[in-house]
């Protein structure tokens, strides 16, 4: 909860709000599953697509896939954890996903990612040593019109500059959880 309000406070509200398109990722995933006729043996392909869209596989995504493919969640989880090519939700308190798809890349997503890596002292796929921030990349989150797009704790933010991204992650790291409430 606190983290979500944190994002809203720190980024200019309009940018975050503009991005209600995060649902779009589920729609795109749904379309993909439809293309596979919801076949259960398409699970691995579907999980690949999900990872491209979200950057990692969290409970919400795995449950969604399990429901649509009519598979027991345990089966979906075991496949997601078995294959090393799948990334489960990272450990950090907050997660920042930089879209590195073509549209975002040409608009400077690589610079945003480089700035984050430098500032946080980690590489994409890692979590800061204080456990605050996990940095992840995705391949096209389905919001190319908002490029370069970054997803902060599940909220898609449009046209992010390095400064925008650093403002959010710095605020995450400064914000003391478990006691201090900003309001
Ligand atoms: S390339 Fe980033 S949203 Fe499509």
C-alpha cells in the first residue's frame, strides 16, 4: 500500500495515470492464448509471452494462465519454477520493470536502464542489497505509444526519462517502511 502511494506522490501524477493500460498486458496474453486455442500444451509458450510482457511471472499472472488453460495452478507453478528461463517475481520490496522492446528502446529505454543500474548499483535481474528495489526488463509491455515505458510496482508510466525513473527509485529507497507514514 505504502509503496503505491509513494509512486503516485513522487512521479507527476499525470504520467502514471495515463498508463491505465497495464491491463492491456493481460489482454495481449489472452489473445496469445486464444491463438493457441487455450491448449494446455502451449503452457511454455504462454509463459514465455507472459514473461516478455511483464518481465517476470508473479502470482497474478500464473493464476491467470492456470485459469485460462484450465490447468491446476500447481502445474503452472512447477513449470515456471523448473525452467531457468523463467523469472519469478523478484525479491525486492519494490519492482521496477524497464521495457526494452523496440519502440521503447529507440526512445531511449537503454539510457533509462543504464541510469537505474548505475544509481542502484545493480544489473537488470538483480535486487539492491538493502532489499528495496528489484530491477527487471521486459520485451514490449504492450504500451508502445507510451514509449519509453517503465512499470513501477505494477503501474505503467509513460515516456520516462532517466530522471523520472531515478526519482521513483530514490524515493523508494529513502522511504522507511514499517513505522514512518508520510500521511
Ligand atoms: S516496446 Fe515498450 S511497450 Fe512496446
